[in-house]
C-alpha cells in the first residue's frame, strides 16, 4: 500500500538546524498516530512500518499546509514561527487521530471547529488548559488555515474560544519605582560582568575568575567546570587515607589541565557570559527585537549624530546607507570597547554577538539565557529578559518625550502598536497629565491675565502707598490688582467700561454691608471704589477721546448693560440672575 502513491518532499531544507536537532518533516501527518509520535523517532517508525500505510486522502491537505509554512518562511518568517505552526498543527492532527476524524481538505474546517470546542471545554470545565494557551494554539492553526484555504475571513471568528480580557492594570508610584530599581540593578550587574571579563581575563586569567560587584560582593566564575565544588573544597579536606589522597591528586591534575587550556574550548562559558550581558545591554539601548539582534552581522560601523545619540550605519554605505540601529551617546564608548573585545576573541565569526553554541542548538535560534538567569538567581538579584528591557525602554521614552509618534518611530513600531501593546498605564504619568490638563483648563489655575481689568506679568508686588486695610495683591482677588506694582491700565474704551462695571460691583458690595454698632471700620471695597474712581477720573480729564469712553461706560452701567467679565457677578449681587 505504501507504494500506491508517491509522497512528495514535505521537509524544510532551507531551515537551519543544530547538530543534535531533528529536521522538520510533515510526512508524519500522513500517518495515523504520526502527529503524536516523537519528532526524533517518527521517521524511523515510518520506515519500519510501525505506523502502517500513509493515508492518501490527507495528501492534498498536508501538501498545502507545507506550502503555506514554507512560503511564509522563505518570505521572511522566523524559524520560531515555523516551529510554533508545525507544533500546533501536530496537536490538531493528533487530536483528530484520537477522535477518529477523517482529515481531508474538505473536512479540515469542521475538524478545526470541533478541536477548538474540545479545547474550550478543557479550559472551562476540565480546567487542565488555560484560556490563553487554548486561544494561542487556536490562533496559530487558524492563521495557518486561513492562508492554506485562502479564506477571506479568519476561521477563528467562527469558534467559541475567546481570548481572556487583556485589561492593563495601572502601575502605582511604588510599583514603577520598583520596576525601575530592578532594571537599574540588573543593568549594574551587566556592566560589572562586562568590566570584569576583558579579553586577557577570559583567555589567560587564573580560575576561578572573581568579578567584583558594585554592591560590595563578587561573582565567582569557574568557566563551566563541572567539578568546581570539589576543587574549591580541596584545601579544607582531611586526607586521612590513601584513597582520598589519590582522588585529591587526580582532581588537582584534572583541574590543572582544564585551567592551563587557555582557549575558548574551555573558556567559552566566560565569553558567553559577557556576550549575553552585552546583548541584553544592546537591546536595552537600541530597543531592537531579540530575533533581530541575534542575527546582526559585524560591520564597519559608522556613527551619525542624531537627537541625543547616534544613528549607526555601515561605513561602506556612509550617509546614503540604511540606518542599522540607534544608540544613546553615552553607550558609544562601551559599544566600541565591546567590538574590540569581540574581534580579539572571535576573529573568524561574522555575527555581532557570536555565542558559542553547545548541545547542537541551531545558530539562528536565540538562546534562553539560562546561564545569566542562574547568575542572577545566585546573587539574589532580578533578571530582566530582553523583551522586558525593550518594553521598559519604550515606556521610558514615551514618558520622557510625551510624544507617541516620536517614540513609535524610534522603536520601529506603528503608533497603534505602541499604544495598544507596549504602553503601560502609569499612575504617576496620569497624575502629571491631569495636573497639566487642569492647569490649562481651570480658570483659577490657568489665569494669564490679572483678576482685575488691565494687564500684568503675574508677579504680585504691593505698591508702597497701599492703604492699610486695602486688599493685598495675590493675582486671585481683583481688588488686590489695584495696588500692585505690575498692574497696567489699557488705553481702550472696553477697559473703561470694565472699570466702571467693576466699581459698580464694589458699590453694591458696600451697600449690602452693615458695620458693627459703634465701629468706625472701613470696608475694603471702599478703597477699591476710590482707586477705580481715580483711574476713571484720569481717563476723563486726559483728552476728549478718553472722556467719551468714560461717558459711554457710565451710560451703559446706568442702562444695566454690563461688561461680560462682570455681568454675572453683578446680576448675582443685585438678585437679578
């Protein structure tokens, strides 16, 4: 039966794999039970016939899925996206095999809906699968099927499975301080690692390497030696038998051989540790994605001043070349020092961050930074992954600039992506925005003109001849402006009208006041009335034009036509509002 039809090549030869990594091959999906089999065993099971015969009705479906994934990868998709797509499809096929479903091009949509229903049941009832995990799997397979079947509407919209509410919670002031403190502490550790591992220490320094930390402690690095604990305890061990002395001798010999090998064969853990630290620092400075940073090539970098830092280009292209990334001005000397270190240790590599690969991992896949995580755990400090560093940088820039468009441009996002995905609600920033809003919108806070008619510079200074009981200037009470050094009259009819209305308001205020019996106290408003009357008298006596302004102003007041600045107050005082 296996020879009835020819199975085409369903592998991905253009992807790069590590020495110990099994290449992907979708032939397993043609066999019942193949999707659930182990990746490194399934091809052997196919060749030995343990999975039986291939199912020809699946061929067209599997071919189209393979073409869709391969086209996405060739078009610039990342290997991690390919891995996620294949893993998710394998789960769908494994479920269909277990449920006895017939997988074909015609039935795949219905099977997909049944599969998502099963995951929804697991997340809501059985509760052995989180809602986010279920949605993520459904979304990955749904996107793949949309391309495979050339659907116009997303297939996931026809499912019951929904994403959990993505509500952003506001960070309080203390939480923001804690977040930045953790980031600063991690940054200090990165700097200490970079300072403590120069080229001569990595290749020729005695082991263990003691890296001083600015908090007063030190980081002890044995360059990955697996029996470091035994070597460290040798001076304090009691060797009271020949077997113990023999084992101690062998331990010293092995350690001597390991320590004397001053090459990257044994010193690569030290080099990797610094490269990991430099990579994290680079991400925090540039805001680039880890997947981009890990694939950056070493160039002859050229720096062009831009804003508060530099745009970094390839020297071959000079000014007309593409901007590779942007860095802050203070980071340039550190980056240049790293480049010199990196060229000395890795002269034959073309990667900017040439981590030494072990355990057969592909060079195109970013590491998990377990070594750096272990260092942070040992020291009891926080580990901040590259994605979190990038997010912190974005929010710091947004907070400093207050300009979403500029921040989005600097971090290579659209404005919508920046605000929807990266921006974190901030209580402190919200408080500042509220204060700035009310400073512009509240008349009591945003006053840029004097409270009384006229002009000033907003700096209240009492006049020397101010009456004792007159209102003191404070830029709030209109009467105080009448005895302010910085208050200025305006040579206009509108100003005379406003003064006349202001005096009328004060007359009403005095008329409603009753002095205590036997008291000779003078109401402060009377000083204001005298002061305004003096100003109007000056306008009236200066020339015929200004005399006409005053006559017109007094006539309007007698008619009840009040200036807009005083109309409501006067009507309230008269009881006519």
